[in-house]
C-alpha cells in the first residue's frame, strides 16, 4: 500500500504541489493525468524521494521521509523518470544489473540471482537481442525499455513511472502495460504512473487522479473522472468518450466550428447550412 498525505512541494520560490493526498492499495494501479506543468512529475519525484517536500509518503506503513537511506528507499520504490540520461558505453545487461544495487551489501558483488532476475526482465521487455549492445547505440524507445527493465530488476513493491510509454510504438506500449499488469497480479506490485494518453490510463489503471495547478481536481475510477466536459475544462481539448471493452475510450475530435457551436447552443449566429461552402465566397456587405 502506497499512501501520500498532504504533499506540498516548493520549487523556484513557488509552491507547485498544494497538499496532494492519494492512496494506492497493494497491487493497485493509479494513473496521474493532467495538463503540462500540473505537477505530475513533481508528485512522482517526491514519492521517489528526489525532491524536498512536506507531508508524508508511506509504503506498507513505513514512512519514507526525505533523507531516508538510498538502499532502503530503493527496496521500497522503483522510479522511472520522464527523461533519462543513459551512459552510452554501458551495455543493456550491465545497466539493468544496476537496478539490483539495493539488494547488495555495501561491498557485495552481484550474485547469480541478480544475473537471473536481470536476464528475465531483459527477456520480458523484448531486449534479449540487444542485451550486449551499448546504450548509446539504442533507439529512443529501446533505451526507454532499458530504463524500465532496470526499474523492474529492482523488485521493489512500488513502481513509479513517469510517462514510460512516450517514446514507445503502439505494440511496445501495450507490451509494457500488459507486463506491468501481469506483475501486479503475480507479485502484488503497486503502480503509480503518469500518462498523457487518457486511453491507456482508462484501460489499465484502477483509478485516475487528475492533477491541475498542483491540486487534485478529481480522483476516482476512469468512468467517473473522464468526461468530455472535464477533459475540455482541464486540457482544453475536445473529445468524445465511448464505452470500450476495458473501460472508456477517449477519442479526440475536431472542435465544432464556432458558428455551429453557437447554433447548437441556441445562441445567435449562422447555422451550419448558412455557413459559406468551400467554393463559395460571401461578402459581409
Ligand atoms: N526545478 C524547478 N524549478 C522551478 N520550477 C520548476 C522546477 N521543476 C518544475 N518546475 C515547475 O513546476 C511545475 C510542475 O512541473 P512538473 O514537471 O511536475 O509538471 P508535469 O505535470 O509533469 O508536466 P508535463 O506534463 O509537461 O511533464 C511547472 O510549472 C514547472 O515549470
Ligand atoms: Mg512531467
């Protein structure tokens, strides 16, 4: 169980998170959505202990206060940042092995279990053919999968991922989401995740938290949170929402032309039939 209570973060002399609270049960999956600059990454960085904060973060009832020992924190929370800088000459396998550091003693070398876990994760993320390749020679999406593999190799009970599918093609996005879902069912992995694709949020997460200006705007099952009016209000986007087999499907559509919108609202203005056709020119005189 991951619990975040009244989390506040100040950055650059400005408060960017204003008392955010959320709870994700063991094996649960919470998607954090919201427009650019809403504070999503800051929330995840605070949970990963990478930014000073007020309020509390607890995993399994244990408080992870700022300054908690790195290994102890890494055994509780694995974090995939929005942007990663990869050491270009390190191989995929050696990089994923770094995720095992929290399980080593201070002077301990890697064990055969570390190698086994690493190889299994590399395989599951479809990276086996690239295992010996230097990170500098990977595509953007392959590199992103290597970062995910490193986090999964950590075997922490909580996985925090900041837009992990941004560089992935549709097939690899599904692979990563399905793998995450399998892990939470098999091992009780608890997932906190930010994503701009509201369809992925709706289809994989148990609950969606919409963050706006550093505050929780709305929080609950996707069916409750994702409404055309909510998406319009907080994202300034026009969408239609249809029922899918695994949750609501959010379809971006072109906004109605202003004139049609006026007509639909019953206000004064030309209706669609009165609008100029492509080959027709009208004079305003
Ligand atoms: N180091 C910093 N110093 C000052 N302000 C910062 C810093 N990092 C982030 N911010 C500001 O904090 C706010 C929240 O940023 P954050 O990265 O959490 O947004 P986000 O919701 O993840 O956005 P995006 O969807 O673009 O990734 C933004 O206004 C951002 O400009
Ligand atoms: Mg972000």
